[in-house]
């Protein structure tokens, strides 16, 4: 998975949380780094977890650009603003996987596992 978070402390904390739960994590501090990783990483990136407000390009735009490069990649969002406000502002679509900051390890890992399980089921079905 690819985690995009501009706050270094939060990025490192999330990486530790995810790795403890068995996730392989690539990291990017902004949208430029994330797009570069999407283009250059030779392995699979099954999930993009992006903050809605990374520097440079909003998370929704980043997700669209990254999905163009890697159409098989799932997208999940994380933000300090409530999901309903993100939807009303057009930042995300209704039903998009969304994690509100602050989050626990269980919420983070559980949400991402659900997204990946749905992806695997759709690919198999």
C-alpha cells in the first residue's frame, strides 16, 4: 500500500501501526512523491491511503491521477474533517472508504482490510 501524509510524525505513526498489523507500506509526503512512486515502483500497489489535504494537489485529485496510472489500485481517504463535510464539499464520493483523524490502529487496519477484501472478492468474482 502507499500512504500519503505530509505530517512526518503522523506518517511514521501510521506506518508503524500498519506494519504491526502485517501491511507492507510505501510512503510519500506529498502528491508529487506519490505519483512518482506510482509510476516507478515495480511491484504491486494495491491501495492508496491519502490525506484529503496533502501539499500541492488535494487528495481527491491525487487519487484520480494515481488511479489513472494504476487502475487496479483501491483508494481510501483519511482526514481531520468529518466524512459528511468531505462529501458535501465534493472532496470524496459517497461510499468512499474514509478514516477520520484521530484514528486507532484497529480502525485504520480494519478499514483497509475491508477495502482490500472487497477488491479481492470483486477480482475473483
